[in-house]
C-alpha cells in the first residue's frame, strides 16, 4: 500500500490492481480519524471530493510521512494540524482539517 502525490493529485495504491486518484482541485474536505487495531492504533486521512468520492490514506502506507510533510504546501491547514491528527482519539470523532 503506497501513497503518491504531487502538486496536482493524490494517488493511493491499495494493492497490485487498485489505484485511486484524486485531483487536489476537487478536494472539498480533509479529515482525520484513528481506529484501534492490534497491536495499537492506525491513523487515517480522508480526502473527500465534490463528486462524493473519498480516498483514505493511513500511517501504515509508504509515503505517509512525505504526505504529512507536503500537505501544508498544497492546502491552507491550521498551523497545528499535525498535532490535531496526533491527538485524535481512536474511536472518537473525526477531526476536520480543511473544508472548501
């Protein structure tokens, strides 16, 4: 499972045959949530588009750290957005980071 992105789009490869892409200009909301898994928690970012499509990326995917490092250059996010994601409670409410 891999995350790829550039200035124009996000692509998430879930397995050998499934790739999802989303143009940044189509993103209407970015939110984060955590779930309990064994042996800990998994953090997700959810990118919602105008057409109702969503793409999820998790901290278990390669490219996660690069996405976190570059996302603030693509979207106007709160200054403390990474802390908001880190502090989210597993099983709790989604944290909305961006809305257009």
